[in-house]
DNA sequence: CGTAAAATTGATCTGTCTCAACGTGGGTGG
DNA sequence: CCACCCACGTTGAGACAGATCAATTTTACG
């Protein structure tokens, strides 16, 4: 498997990339660094020197409140990256850390700039950034207006579709190395309530989440219960992503 | 006053712009369209042909849930614009409407592209986009982890700082043409609870919000109560925005 | 094995919602 | 120019989703 293939997959789905554009990406991701779980990638106040590309494993962006509570703002799954324009501002004002051992490529700002000279890559990266924003909007709707049950279901649908896009699902299941506390920080629910909600989903035979592994028993019920519409995840129509069950 | 001066102000604060870069902006905003309150700028599914620049008045981005509830995702105050890269994807997947009569410039995608050829404008627009995202992140934290009182206070602080940056505050007050129901859709609170929270802020002599006008009596208490840190609104250090009281 | 982190479960508490009523002020048509 | 009206704001009472506190069990891992 090529270096950074999930990343190339991810961007290729947003616009078609020429062979040498793909080669540029491969080269850019050629020397990833290995991070352990819980390791910080960027802290508030750090200089925004790099764009981080998560080649495998899992990371997240988050913000901490003074009282210690945190809101997870985004998951970075295999193939995801931090905002490509981040280096335009001097400092991070949110934080990023690894949730599960990950290989991460650090792209210096001028490398990103060089990649964006290529029209295909510029379009892919621009669209990627828009999808990321659309995802954040959806999370705002989720946290703002959906019940615990809907929220949890919605997040599982989203992760499912995103992982499928990079080939990390098998049948209707996938690995998800998150604790219930981390899910709580994402969904703005207490860990206890996340647990009760997952138990309910299990009891209803919709989804089982155990041992860091999710099995979706009834995707259609899950999707409908969440009010999930995968549209926001792929700006290109004609994309055939979106599971059936 | 020049056409689009709030917009030029807004972008100029993000990086210094040459005289002819400013002239390009002025020219781009030269023929705004006038919209009435409640008028739609873009609906879900509309082709993403334009970037919308709100020269004065007020607009917002939002998403509707099937049950009719809505989440307001962002306010567009004077000088704000919709995402400059939006035209990279074919369709809107959220909606935008006017909240208070507004003059709005519609920039076709190739015009935006031409503006971004200028290095200063490219940097300003890129940073603008990052600030907008940082604001959305802060809203996610707000809705996810803060109490009604903190949330409301935080939003008022944010609007205050943003309006001050375009010269639309006077002493410690500003016009805010929002109903309590609209605030509720923003903060993910019921209109009733927004009312109670505003009454509480008034009772404590921190803020008065009446007749579409906000008076901040005690900024420091408001800021502290909200846990508000204006950092996220201006990526440039050295900017002296941020009221004292 | 032993131990610490994570998951599970129960009991209780509370912030916010919902429903319902009433007040109010600014715009409009007669 | 007044009277009506309707959207918006205000207030009260009761309900409920989810938080918090407190064990207890299970799992992962050195």
C-alpha cells in the first residue's frame, strides 16, 4: 500500500487528480511521524507551522474550558487533515491530540502552498476544507437540537460513512477506538448518559459498540432515528458513498 | 463613505492591504442588492454561484431540522461574507437569510478568484475564513458546554467585539435587531428561557437588551461570567480590539 | 495475577423545556 | 388620529431529559 493512500483516496473523491498530482501527495506524506495515544499535536498558543495529515490511527481537535471540561470539535480519521490554511494565522487557538496511535505527516506551510499551485490539488483541498466545515455545522446542529439518542446515532452514521470512504469498514462494522467519556466530550453528554444511550441502541438491536468495535445491525433504522443525511460529507453528486442495509 | 467600507475595514484588519487592493474590493462591492428582512439569500440545494458580502444590515446562516426547528450557524454582520470558497462545491447544503434589511454584494466565483490573485487579498480572505471557522468552533463549545447564562453572555460579548471592529458600537452599546426567538435558535435555548436569561442579566445590571438595542453596563462582569476570550476573533496579535470598561 | 481504567447500573437532582396565559408597543387601516 | 391587531415579550406552573453522585462489575494490560 502506498504511503498516505487514505489521504490520496480522500482527496481523490473530491475531484479527479492527475497521476502526478497523486504522486505529489504521496511524496508529501512520505515521512510521517508516529504518535502515541493522548499525545498532543498542537496546543493553544503553538505556532501554526504545519498542516497535520493523519495517515492512519485517529486524532481530534478540541477546546478546553477553564473548569476542565472539553468539547471535541472534530475527529481526524485516516486520510483527514487539519485545516490547510491554518498556517495563515500565527497561532493555534484550539488544540489537537491523538486518540489512537497514528502516523501523521507534518506538512510545512510552503509545501502546502506548492501543492496548491496544482489546480486539481487546489480544488481538492478547497473542497476538503468545505466538507470539514459542513461537518462542523452538522455537529452544531447535533449538539444544539438533537436528543441524546439522535446525537449518538447521528455521530455513528457519520463515522460509518467517513470510514467507508477510505475503506475502513467491513460489512456493517468498523473499529472505533473511543471511550464513552470521549464520546461524551464530542456529543456534549455525560459519559454516564452516553453509556445509557449505547445500551439503548444495543437493546433495540440497532448498533452494538463494544471493545472499540461498532457493529451496525440496522443501518436504515439508525439513519432514520438520527435524521442523518450524508449529503454534507460529499460535495460531489454522483458519489456512490452511502451504505445500504 | 465608500461602498463596502465595513467589508474593507474587516479585511484590512487581518492583513495590511495596498491601496489598489482596497480599490478592488470597493469595486467588487459597488453594486449591492437590497434585501428585506426574512428574505432568503440561499436555500439548501441552490447552486453555489456567488459569495455574498453583507455591507450593512444583518444576515445569518442556518440549518432546518425536519421538525421545523432551526439552528442558526453564524451571523453575518456588516462587513461579513459567506465562505469565499463555497463556489468550489456545486450546491449549498445549508441556508442563508437576511435578518434585518441589508445591502448585499453578490460576487461571482471568477471575481473572487481574481481577487485572490492579489497576495494581500488572498491572505486577508484566507484569514477571514479561518476566523469564521474559529467562531463556529466557539459556538460549538458554547452550545455544548456552557449554561444558558454563560451562552447568552458569550454571544453578546462576541457580537460586541465584532461590531466594534467595524465601528458599529457607541459607548458600550449597539443595535441588535434580533428577536428572542432568533437568539434561541442561535443558542439552542427556548425563546422563553432566553427571555428569563436576559431578564436575569438586566436584573444584575450587567446588560440591558430592549427595543433591538443592547447596553452593556458592566463588560468585565459579562466577560468573566461568559468565560469569553476574544482571541479567536482576531488572528493578528497587536490588534487592540477588545473593550475595557 | 494485580491493578487501574473503562463500562455499567441505580438513585436523586436540576436546568431547561413546554404549555399556557397575559402584557405591550408599534404599525396600519378605517 | 384613533382603535385594533399581531408579533413579540413576560411570567408562572409543571414536566422531563440529562446531569451528578455513588457503587459495582468488567476489561485491558503490565
